[in-house]
C-alpha cells in the first residue's frame, strides 16, 4: 500500500505480531506513522521495514499480562511523539465457568482489563495534556451481552466497551480533541481461537456466521476509528450490525438461550 503522508508521529500497537494487530501496523505505516509494536513475539513486524525504509519500526517482546511490562512499555515511549494507541492484545478462555482454569482466567483478565486500563489511563492523560491523540480499544461483539461458555471473556470485553464509552463521553463533554474509541469485531480468522483453547474453531468458520478477512476488517475499522468524533464505538459489517440490532430488541433470556445453545450445548 502506498504511503499517503509523513506525520512524524508514533503509533503504539499491542498484539502487533499477528491478526488484525499486524494489519493495523501495515496500515499505519502506509499512513506515515512510525510504529512501536508489542506482543509476546513481536519481532516479525520488523520485516515491514523493507517496504517503509524512511519510517521507524520498534518491536518489543513483552507479555502484557505481567503488569511490570505494561509500565515498561509506557516508559519506552516517553521520548517518542506518540499520538495513537491501539490496545489490541487479548485472548479468551473457552468452557463452562465451573470447569475453566482459574489461573488462566486471571491471566486473561489481567491482559484484557488491567493492562488495557493502565495503558488507556496513562496515554489519555498524556494526550489530554497536549489536547491531541487517540486511543483505540479493541472490544468485541461479545461486549454487548453475557456469554455462557465463554463467560469471563465476554465479561472482560464488556469492561473494555463500557470503560471506553464512559471515558470518551467525559472527553467530549470537556470539549477535548482526544478520543477513546472502541472497535467491536465479530469472528475473525486469527490465532485468538488457538490461544482461547477452542478445540473446534473450524466450527466457527463453517457455522454460517460470516468471518471477515483480517485485512478488510482492519482497514475498514481503522479508517472509521481514526475519523469519528461523536461515536463511542464502531461496528463493522452488515451481520455484526444486524446482530447488535437483534440483541437490542430480544429479551436477555432469549439471547442467553441462543448463546448457550451455540457455545455450550453443541
């Protein structure tokens, strides 16, 4: 993709090595951003340097479920002109609540909630100081309802969505130019399913639920998230928007029955 402009600005992307995180890195380089990418194995993004020799790419192998690494990441950015943060790192724990491993769940909650909260807080305070910057938090279509069979993950993404909405509303009321925008993807073909230990991920792909390609989703969601002023969250794709509409008009119990049947009683 052709680079459109040189901004001399940095974007920080967590979960940068695969899936939509990697696609976001490519798109941001094309827009002229320098990239600081983080994941447990982030070095793969350095291969993008050959296409953007005039831009800088920094890759750090950091597990953000260790909160010491979250603060380390922030400190690594202190001398960089960071104007965009994308909190993309996260995973799920599949299975009935009574059966799932507690330590694994706590690790997931630390990554999905605590790490995201800390980075959102620190960068938002920094952006507000200069009245410029944007945080993009990757929530999920799972943010909008409880999810039997995936309960802790759904709950963690509800936190991400509600935190982003409330904090963004505060910024809007303060007439700040800073924004915190949540993106709510549906199913995508990423390594999310492997790390979530879903033993029949192909069932998701063959279920009839449309699975958007990572590059298509990344481009559509990033372009919207970079521009919106009044919206708090973004849903991409007809089926995801239809799902959101249906969830607003049916009862909570009906939604629970459907999700239970799909994710547990299968």
